[in-house]
């Protein structure tokens, strides 16, 4: 039992910080020099860790480096959109082996499973693998996924993927474990793994782009809800507080939040303020360049109106704005949203902009796949869909190594 705990502690550190020398690992997990050497020998014999060259410098012999054996398991992650599917394959350490972008048919009646399988086979081959070598595939898609039925909903943009149990059908026909997750949930995962939400227990994310979405994280676990619709703020009814006249009549029940802050709505609002733009992100960028504060303030009022309901219920530590419209606004727009939000709710919740660059949906899907496989293979939990429990400082609970005997003191912890 003690050996298993110590092995998991070493693997967790090597996955997070490796490659490391024996002495560095000894300090990180708190075991003695002999115990750490025995641990590495044991893990090497089990093909869990492998030598990773040497570290030179200074006097004396060069130190051997150790890392987790990436060939223990492989995963794939996919960002599925109506325009393109973006694939990546990595080993269990997260090292990327192959990437592939390809348009896939998503219209009603299309062979979405067959074409997806062909693309997955291609990227696996590029990585030197077969589909059967993959331990897990995670797909990120716009829409709500119901874990009870396996059905996607709120996804009219990919009608070919509707009406069937997506993970069960794909897993059965491809022979690999496949899961599907809401795209904004995956962005939230990568933000709490390597982005702005590292170390936070509770936060909400609002995605502003061609479409609108949200994610709610409580206790470092995604709040999906009974039907997978947790965080789907697109359909929430809110009043429209803008200062300019609207061409359409305001509905008595309030506007759908997505109809107020999705890219087409932002373009219309910009036009009412004298800004011609093709997308919401373009409109926000032009407003910042020209100093059109009234437009930015009206848009901030709309975003704050949707965020207020989340704040009142969840009381999170942070609101994160993501998507291309939010990125175009940057910290300046986030500050405007915070100002208007604080007029509507009691908590003075800070508002920030998501920091992960590149395809954050795909990155989140990869983190999710890695977390599940690392748990299954090594018994190691990582900040992701697995939702580590709370700790006093808000950080994931680390695995702490235990000395092999009561008489063997652990190595001293490093001092900062």
C-alpha cells in the first residue's frame, strides 16, 4: 500500500514537472535517497518511467534524468465545428504526436460516424498508431450533452450528430472509448489547468462569439446539471438595457441572452452606434480603436445582465470572458463588464479574460482525455473533468509520499 502511494506521488510529480533527476524527485516527494532510488528502479522495471538523458553543468558526474514513459497510453482530442474538425493525438505525458484538420460533413443524413472514423484513423496513422492503440477520445462540440441518453441537444448547426447516442455509437463502431463534452466546458477545464483559473475553486465562464455559451465550475468540478445543460446561458431570458433605440419590439418576457450578445447581435448594436463591422469581434476592436465608449458600455451592460443571474446563485471567485468577441475587448472591456455587473449584484466578483491561446476547446479535450487515462493507468488525479476536491488553499490535493518505515525520516522539503 505504501509503495503504491509513493509510486503515484512520483508519477504525479514527473507528469507535472519532469524530466527530473533522482535528487530533484527525492526533494519533490519527500523520500530518502535510497527509497527514491528503489522507487525509480521499480517503476523502470514496470516500464512506467524511462531514462531521459542526463543533465550536465557544474563539477562531478552528470545527473540521470527520469520521465514517465509516454508509450504507456495514447489519447486523442477533437474540436468538432460545422466548418472543420481539429484532431490531436498525444501520449500519456501530453506530448503531441500528430495533428490534423479536416472538414467533416455535419448535415442531416451524413455518415458522421464513418467520416469521423476515417479522420481519426488518418491522424492515428500519422502518429504511428492504430485506432486500437488509443485509450480514450474526447470530442468537444457546441451544444448540450445529456449523459443519461448520450444525445446532443441545442446543436442545430451540426444536425447530422443529433438523434443518436453519440458516445455509445462511436465507441462501438471505432473500438475505442469515446466521450463528448460541451465546448465551453472544455475551455473552462483548460483555464483551470493552465490558465486564469488555476488555484480557484469556483468560477463561471461566458463565451462570446458567433454563438454564446457558459460554464460553471463549483469546487473544481463542472456543474453539468441533470440533463447536461448546466451553464447553457444562451437561452436565459434577460432584459435589454441598451441606450439606443431598437428596430424590433422588446419581448415582454425578456430577450434571449444569446440574441443580445452573439456576434450578429453585436454587429447590429455596433451599427446603431455608427460602427460598421462584419463580426462582433471586429465591432469591438473598431470601437476600442475609435474610442466609441457608448457602444462598449451598452455591450457591457448586456453581458453583465446575463452574468448577474449566475453571480447571484453561484457567488464565484471569478467571471472569465472567452471567445473572440471577449478577446477583442480585452481587459478594458472586462473592466466595463465588472463595473456594470457590480451595479446589479452584491458580490464584487472580478471579471477577467480567458488567457489560453490557440484552440482552447481542443486543448481542454486533450486535458480531459489525459486526466481520465492517467487516473485509470496510474491512479493519478489531475485538475480537469475529474474535479479534485477542495483544499485549504484552493489547489488540487497532492499525493504525499510516505516513508517506507517509521524510522526513516523524509527528505527535507524545499524552502522558497
